[in-house]
């Protein structure tokens, strides 16, 4: 419904009951921005946490990876503080964090999940932005989901009509799962997917997980294949997803992707392989992938 303040709102019982929570929203086929501060660019940290004088001396110190000092007023005790995300910028990657503690007297924030590098290692005044709280919903195209009340808020862009708009919130991380068990030498063979469109897959992570690594290796794929051999994905579309479009994981061999359109992905297009070697030959990925 449309409120007097111009915001569109919707009550979602499944969110209020704790059965559903989504991190992306699409309106008329376009990804919308989860409410953030600042709307463009970034904020700057005031430095590492007080007990860390120089991050370069604390490469292996967990305390250096769990928070930073911020400039007065940049982070506040908002009502939905536990759902706020802090997105830190590094060299060529970012990390995402939830707030564990907020010390407003000392202007220090601490995370539930660690970083890989000590905070403020690359820059003493490391860049970051904030996401997902009601006060950040301040311009058209932004949205916010209140977990406690189950209320979705959306600030429409010019020309959008709630009676005509198509609004999609994803409910799953995987749209298609090709699930063999290569450790038991049981495979999915000669599966063909042709002329299909796979859209709207979410991302989700635990509050204790480390969400920072090169090439977003912690992300999964909307189309996930494990133990797939001689499978063919042809003339398909994969769009509007939170992680990778496709991931050929453990035990995949001689698969083919041909004339597919991949767009609007959160992590990347096609992911091949894993981040570790396996002892069992059947668990290794043998690459024979044709992309066209």
C-alpha cells in the first residue's frame, strides 16, 4: 500500500514469524538498493579499535579484525541495530559485518564476524558504508525490511505505480540444484537445460561467518552443480541473483555452457572448482567447460 509519506509498505507475515528474510528486492525487473548511508561514496573510519595502536603490528591478532573507531555521529544506536550491515572496503575486495557492540562514549564499534585483514591495515581511515536500517531510507529506489514487524518499506522512483509494478523478493539461494554425490561415485550425467530463464535468487550468511575473500569464494550459485558430468546448459538466461550465476562445484567434468545470457549477479558469472584440493580423485573437478 502507499502511505501518506509516499512510501510503499507491505506486511509480510512470513518475515514477522521468522520463516523468511530476504536481502534483495527487484522492481519491474531492476535491482533496488537496500537502504544505505551514504547514498553514494563512503564514510571514513577514525582508526582501529583503541587497543590496537598500529594494525601492521597485529596481523594475526583477532582483536584487530573485529571492529574500528568511528567518527562521532556516523554510527548510532538505531532501533534495528542488530540487522545493520557494515560494508568495509579493502584493496580489491569488501567485507560485510553485523554489529556486536556499540560504544557510543568512545565511538567504537565491534563486529560479530571477523575480517581477514586487520581493520585499517590498508588505510588508517578505512572506507565503509552502512546498510539496512530505517533511518537510511532517504531517497527513491531504496528499500528496507523490518524483521521484527515484517514490514517492507520502499521509496518508489518517479513514474512507478503500485497498482502496476511487479515487485519480486527472492525466497531461495538456488534456483536449480544438480546434486550428485561424487564421493560415492554417483553422478548426474547428460542432463540438458535449454531455453530456460532462471531468475531471482538470494544470498544469505551467518552472523559469525568471515565474509571477505578474493573472488567472493564464500558465495554460492543460483544454478549449483555437484557431481555433474556431460551436462549441457544451452540458450538459458540467469539474472537477478545474489551470488554467482552458476557454480560447478565438486566432481564436475565435461560440462558445457553455450549461448547463455548471464546478467545482474551479486558475486560473478561462472564459478568453477573449489578452494581446496581433495584426497579422493572422484572429488576433484576436471575442467572441460565450453563457454559460448
